[in-house]
């Protein structure tokens, strides 16, 4: 019984970690997109 509880806790932790990683990836992608957009704007300005 105690093992099952520990397993559930570990699963929840892993899920949380995965979610965090996904969020970080999304943020990075957004940042990259913003950088690309700014570069494009600079090119247009010149």
C-alpha cells in the first residue's frame, strides 16, 4: 500500500517536471520568434 502511494507521488512529480519543461520550451520558442521578428524588422528598416 505504501509503495503504491510513493509511486503515485513520483508520477505526479514527473508530470509536474514534464509540464515545467514544456512551459520552458514554449517560452524559448516564443523568445526565438520574437528575435526573428526583430531581425526581420531591422532588415526592412535598412
